[in-house]
C-alpha cells in the first residue's frame, strides 16, 4: 500500500448544460445553482475527461446528471443510479442527454462484467440514507457501498466519496476501515480547495487513532452549518 498522498486541487465547477427551451428554464437554472453548490466540488474532484465512463453510484437526480454529462463528449458515458434518490423529477420534465444511462442498482446487484469498468465513480451519500439504522449499521453500510464503488473503478481510476454531515462514524471512520482493513488497492489523495472555509479530516476520533492519511480528506462548512460536506478522493491502484 502506498502510504504517500499528493495534493489534489479542484477546478471551479462552472460547467453549464445545454440551454433548455422550456417555461421551466428559470427553475432549472435555480435548481442547477443549488446542485452546483451541494455537489460541485465532488464532481470537479472526479477530474472527468470527455471520453470517460462515469458512474454516479447512488441517489442520482436530474441536476447532477446534467452537471456530470456536461463534462463528457460523444465518446463518454454516464451511468446514473437513481436507487436511493430522495426525489425524482417527473418523466415529463426529464431532459436526459443521449450519453446518460439511468438505472436502478440495489446494494447487492453487482454484475461481474461491470467490475473495474468505470474511469470515475462518484459516491455522493444523501444525508437521510440509513436513518432507520443504528450508527454501527449505517457505518457498515457506508463501508460496503464505498468498497463496491472501488471495485467498480478500473485500475488507474478515481473514486470520490462525499457525505453531507460532520459525524466521524460516517466519514473518517469509514475511510479508515476501507484503506486499512478492507481494501489494499487504493491510495488516499490530499484535497486542496483554495478560498474555501474548510478543515482537514480528523485523525483522532473518540480516543481512537486513525490513519494519518485521513488528514488529506476535507470538511467543508462547520458543525453549526446546514450545508456541511465531507470529501475523500481515492486513486485505484490494483497492480
């Protein structure tokens, strides 16, 4: 396991989808602005190339699809898993680009031909996921989802893990288990977001010493903020 990590800066997430000729265009632009603030850093950290095959692994929605698809050309493909989405726009209002495949993948569904077939994987965890579970069960589920994301990513690819909360058991402790106990083929990258109110991931949680590489993860916002996110970036190196 490579114990080194290098700096990773995110470009501004300012890509716009193609213009829409609809009475709902103002609503779309407003929704896109909100989506960019909520998900833009996670998407930009994917560092998508136009030809990439990208998986939005959980809870994908219309606006996030548009943001990711705008980074791709006709060679690229986005597979958007709508399983776990908190809300979906009506069929009439969907404007799905041709290079987007919408699907439903349960936690257990993983076809062998898809393993290692994606250049980039985004695992953006909704704040409400697993609210019916105990803290331990939720943490175990997040570990399982992140391991699945890594297995779907090809050698040399990238996985971005993003949550919308500050709890260590959903963030740093999940990363610690994945990089040390459960999967040896990944390297954790150091995230740098200039001009952002952000803090490094914690390496000491509840008296437990975590892997020092977790200092390369990032919290955006504060515990008191209604808009706080946690970001971690993995480079997949299997050989």
